[in-house]
C-alpha cells in the first residue's frame, strides 16, 4: 500500500512580536487576564506581509532543505481562512513564487483544522497514485480579519505559516485519521462575511468582516469532541497512548488543551505547547508547532505522533502519523 511520508517541517513567523502589555495599550485588558484565561503571552503579527508571503518563506525552506527540484512537486495544498485573494488561491501564488510549474494547487478553508484537512486530501491523491510529491501548508494573517477594538477576540490570535513535504513511500507516514464537521454550529465562530453587493439587494448590507466567536461554546465543543476523536483514532488503529511520543493539538488555548489531556488521562509532557509565544494562528498552528519541535530535536524517525485541529465550521480532525 502506498503511504504518504512526511519529509520536512518548516515555519515562517513575521518579525513583529506583540506582547500582552502592548495590547493593553490598545484595548482595556491586562497581561494577567490574557495569560490566565488563554496561556498566551505574545504573538507575531505582520506589518506588510500577506498570507502568501509567509507561506512562500516556509515552502522555500522546505524545498531547499529536502533538496527537491521545484519541478518535481505535483501538488500544493494550503489550509487558510485568511487568503490573499478569493481567487487566485494562495496555493497558486506559492506555486508561482517557487516555480512549481508541474503542480496543481488549491486552498482549503477548514479554519483551525485546515492543515490536517489539507494533509488528508494530499494523502488521498498520493494513495491514488497520481501524485508522488506534495507541499502541504497552513498559513494565516488573522490580523486582517481581527477587530483590533474588540478585546474579547483581538488578544487571542497571531499570524504565521508552516508546512511539510509529503512523498509517496512504502511505509510510515499518515496511518489513520478521523475528520468531522458540524455546520449546525457554524455561527459559533465566524469571520470574513462577504456582503451582498447585488444591485437588486434591498436590505441594509450586513458588515461581518471580523472574527466573531462564542468563546464558551467553542470551549465546550473542543473539550468534548477532540478527546472523542483522539480516542477513536487510538482504538481503531489499535494504538495505545503509551505508543505515542507527542500529541500536537491546535494551539487555541492552554486551558482547552489541559482539559483534553486530562480527559485522555495522558501525561502532560506528551502535549507540545507554544501558544505562550505564538498565540492562536488557526490553520498554521499545527505545522508551526511541528517545525518548532523539529528544530528542538524532539522528532525522530519512527516516532508516532497524534495531531489534532479544531475550530471554525465547526470542524475537527485528528491524524496518527509515523515519522
Ligand atoms: N481583557 C479583559 N477582560 C476581558 C477580555 C480581555 N481581553 N475579554 C473579555 N473580557 C471580559 C468580558 O467583557 C467579560 O466581562 P463581564 O463579566 O464584565 O461581562 C469577562 O471578561 C468574561 O468574558 P467571557 O467571554 O465570558 O470570558 P471567558 O471566561 O469565557 O473567557 C475565552 C473567554 C475566549 C478566553 C474563553 O471563552 C475561551 O477560551 N474560549 C475558547 C475560544 C478559543 O480558543 N477559540 C479558538 C478556537 S479555534
């Protein structure tokens, strides 16, 4: 059976870091409120970069370190809810910058599960035999869909990008997955509403450009669905938590991740966290975490890791990977 093996991990963070104290100069908040409720102490925000710029940096590093010729890439998939444009896809912008002329490219909008959804789709193309090499990215400039006067959301999010290379292989790679959506709860987390601009539209246009979230509902959803999803992946793949080296959850909130760890009765040390430094970067959070773990020397060939994303849609997705 063909498998999709992960070859490299890279990330790109914008140079500007913004601390909780910096935000306290913009809205009525405090380092104490933000860090105790979310675990976040600072985040990176773009000044003049867009989502494609961050993704291009991560993808260039991936190709360079793996020694892949850009013409050998068959597919680029990019998970984002903050693309540069509706069309072209951000993946096509990355393709052009890298000269991956033989690749077909598209974006996936599954919010904080977007990178894992993208990996899943790339995995299917590889398993079907049509694709041998793929670049899978998650990138966001959430700062452009954040209302910087709304203290309940602006303290949570950051910008960044990360990604991996996938290659057809005989063993290892993506072993098992569990993927879901629940559109009945779609309004719990919304951003980027496209107003009706038809000349025949009579009502007052709705302006819902910015991230709007029912924080409690999202908290309850994540702490219920993610442990269920992880347990299902472990059971169905006949893997025990003892066999798992690390669990890499979407970095939304330290308290969410602590509840998930408790429900799974798994040791805290298995759960990688960088939310204190990065904030919530939606579809970029899991690949950024993987790249940082790799830089820290935590990832080794043969390790089994679980990755899990959850967020807007509502969507959630868990994947078991052998490195
Ligand atoms: N600084 C200071 N006070 C703030 C604040 C801030 N940045 N944001 C909100 N508050 C205030 C509110 O105005 C409210 O004040 P009030 O009681 O006088 O009305 C109070 O804090 C409590 O607000 P609430 O929204 O109920 O806080 P909470 O305890 O639910 O915590 C979250 C808010 C967002 C931290 C929490 O709901 C959460 O973690 N949700 C999950 C969200 C998430 O991670 N989403 C991303 C998933 S992809």
